[in-house]
């Protein structure tokens, strides 16, 4: 079988093709992307050997593809992680030469998120320059983060002057690695909802570049904290059924309604808001997306005390709150599509695991195991081993997801990270409580107090983390909803029966 590879103009010899996990065997080079013709085969296939080398192995891992070549160093590794394609040389940095003059090369570059050495060097040089002039260990963090933003390193794939350099998303890891080595704290933890959910939504959907710049810099520096006004008492899992209304009044919108489970609303300056602007159409079509000033008249925030003693969540009442039409994101009635940008990024952000082996919540379990040798038993050792393996599988899956997101941003497959990560967190801290034994019943302080962004992300004693982990399978999309998303949008299974499909929102029974 001849495999015509349009990216190289060569044919290749495929010696073995194997599928593991959810992968599909038979992809030649691009994981089924439109940029290459590929072989659909459940077993080995053979083709004419190209000059200079041959492909000796192609293996499908999960949704990804890995291949290795012995072509004398020209292409040492062909790695498609997630749904994308990466062509790397032996240094893992250079795109394999493409001779075709059509737009296939550019599309492969974008899909693979593999760039020239120049872009990688540009990001690295910019990061080192900021650290040289603003050492994060010796200057206020606000000064450092401001310089980081001005250098285009907050989100390297954003446009210049908006916290980015206009280079592929995958090069963010270059900047992140350098700032981590310099001793800076995780920057996203300064404003988690801002960095992970608000910024991608603003840069894609805000109506003017002036507003994007106005919002993005103080977001990046954490001068202005962001929150998300989505869930309601009657619209959590069925978010599109929300009842908060927005009625147009000239160049403004008047908003009334109630939101709940709003993280850090008590500290936020701005909020992402989705509201109903047309009750006469089906629920998904009558929504519009806004940015609301949390200090505007009519905005009331009430804390919700958690069983940890903290008040990280809130309920928010909106009474005749006026929002300028300029603060609308996207078109009127197009709020659900804009909300998908936020939700896909939210699940990827919440579900993100450590990029290095052994990082994340499993690190807590391993550390506790080392500290309590007198509590160790074969049964607990077996549990810890299974948890570690599950964490490592989750980390590798998240790596594939991040690579896939370099093509077109986070998609429904990001729900895997959030689903697996949330359930793993709970199991890890259940293990920690069992290992602690009677000590697990000790708790330092149940008194109510609110929290800021850093404390919310830092955790606390293991007993606190155990209690907090119970929310993981609810917040950011329940595990049940995420399984539906994966079944319907990723695996293509039949959807749930929906009695309200096609009916105007106002005719759907509620309560």
C-alpha cells in the first residue's frame, strides 16, 4: 500500500501499526488530519521505501499517534499527540523540511504546533530578559507579572500588545519552564479564573481591541480579579436553562437574576455573565454574554460557607444592574457559543495536572507515605501504587490534550482531564486520610473566613484538602455531565432524550 504524504512528497514503508486504548490503527502520519492522505488498516502495511530511510514503527496511543524514523537524523521523531501532528528533529525543535509551495505546510505547522527555532528562541530570549531585569525573587510580584505581560509572555499565542507574541500556543511551555526555574510562583494561581477562562474569552470575543487591552493587563497582574456568573439555583447542569434576564434599554442592558457557586465573587472586580435576552426562542439561542462590573449598583454578593470553614463560593444577586452594550461579548443571541469558549477552557484549567511525573495531588500522597513508615502496610502500598499509575496516565493524557489544544484551542476532549483529575483527587485524599489513621480527625480551624485567589489554590493541611476535594466532581461541570459530553461529542454516542428540544424557553416547565 502506498501512503502519499503530502507534507513531504515522499512515500514511506510502514512496518507496524498498533492501536492502544481509544486509538484507531491505520494512520500513516497525521492522525487522520486533512493535511495528509493516510492508510486505514488494522494491521501492518507496506509501501515503497523512500530515499534516506524508512518508518520503522507507528503506534497509536489513546487518541494520539507516535512514529519513529531511521532517516539519518532528518526526521528522528514523528509524534502526534492528541489530534495534532508534530515533526521534530533529533533536538526536538525543528520542523522537517517541506518542499511543497501550497498551503499544506502552513496548515501542518499550525496543526502540529511545531515552529521554527526562531520562535522558540524569541520566547526564551524575552523570558530571560524579563527575569534579568525583574528577578521574581527580589521584586514585588506585581512588578514582575506586569513586565511579563508587557513582554508578551502571559499568553504567547495572544496578539502583541495584548499579553502575547502572536506565536503558536505550544510555546507557552518554553516561557513557563523558564519562569518556574527562576523561582516565581505559578502565575495563573494569582487569578485562576482570569487567566484560565476570562482571558481566552475576552481575546476572542470582546468587541474592540481597546477593551481587550483595558481588561487583559490588570487581569494578568491580578490587580483586578475575575469571577464567572454562570450557575443558578435552577440551572446548574442544565446551564442553558438559566433564567437571569437582560433587557435592552438604549445603549445599555438591564440585568436581573441570581447566580450561585461563584468562586471569589467577593474579591472580584469583573465577572463573565451569561443572561437570557430572548425567552421566545429555544433555550440555547436566547442567550447573550456580557462582562459585568462587580462594583456596579445592584450587585450584591453573599458568601456561602463550605464544610472546610472557608467562604470561597458565593451567591450573587443582580437587581436592575446596568451593563453598557460595549461590554457585550459576541453577538446578541450568540451567548452559548461564546460560553463554550469559557467552558472548554475552564475544564482544561481545572483538570490540568502537573507537567512533570509525580507532580500534583499524588505528590501529597507519596510525601505522606514517606513520612509515616510506621503506618505502611502492603494493602496501602498497593493502593498508593495504583493511584500513582492512575496519576501518571492522567498526566500523559493531559499532555496529549494540551498538544491537541494547540491546533484550535481546548475542545470537548478536555473534559477527560477534568473528569479524571477530579475523581483522582478524591481518591488520593481518601488514601491520605486512611494512612493518617486517627490523626485524620484533627482539624485546625472551622471558623468561617473568606479566601483570596492564592489561598484558594494553595490548599492547606491534608484534612482540609480532603474536605475540599468533595467539590471537585461538582464544580466546573459535574462528572455526570462530563461523561455525557464525552459520550456524545467525542465518542459519537446517541444523546440524551431532551423533552425541551426546539421549544421556546418560556414554554419549558421549571421549578
